C-alpha cells in the first residue's frame, strides 16, 4: 500500500489542478449514482435541462481544430520544396543559386555544398560549418503553384579560385537559376 501512496503523492505534486478536477469528477459521479443528495440532484436537473450539449459541442470544435491543423501540416509536407543558397565571403554575396529542387529538408546542407561545387567547378569549398544559417520553409506562390521555399546562407572562409576574374567581390554575384543551364553574373 505504501508505494501506491508515494506514487499518488508524486503525481499530485506536478499536476495538482488536473488531479483535483479528476477527483471532483469521480466524487460527483459516485454521489450522482449512489447518493440522493439534494444539491447534487439540483445540479443534475440543471445539467439535464440543456447544459449537457456544451461538452459535446466543445469536443466537436476541438476535433475540428485538430483536424484542420493536421490537414494544414499534410498540405505543407506535400508541397514541392525549393532551396535558394547564398554563398558569402567576408560578409559579401559571391554566389547565389535560386529555386533548386529539394527532395527533403534534411538534404539542405548537402545539396548546398553540391551546388557550390558545381557552380565553382572546384573539388572543395572552404566554409565555416557552424555559420551555415537556415531560413524559411515558408510557403510562396509561383507561376507553377505553391512551393515551400527554404534559404541557406553559407559563409565561405576563402574565395574560390575559379571565381577570380569572373566576379568582383562586393560588386557582382555569380547566379544560377532555373532552368540551370548557364551561370550568369549579376550586380550585387
């Protein structure tokens, strides 16, 4: 008997209000079923006089809110995912890739590295891994419909050698965007 009392005391310590409500409901139920107390009889008559519909309506409303939230989450998860990556060196944009197809949000970092390597045609990019910043997942409307757009910002520690002569740091940016055929240089 002692372990049960300790367990109940431990449960009541963190959940006092819900526990008291449950205890009151159990006492009211037992008194309603097995006792003929005048006050409880008056409460039962008042409840049966029309107030018993409110818990049902409240339950329906809660179920609708939960269903709507789940439907929205499913819709968000089914949207096509796109990734835009900005590569910065010394705080200035040097490369941008816009609206690359993204299979899964978990693939963002790997895809960003691959995009950077393809844009520079180098075998290695030097960047600060903890300084990769992620934004997004917000819904955008495009000509093709709605998409879930993610943004990644990569801080390069060294300017890729292949960009020397192609861009002027702080003045121009190497850009790659759909249909991903050619790289172009835009002003920063």
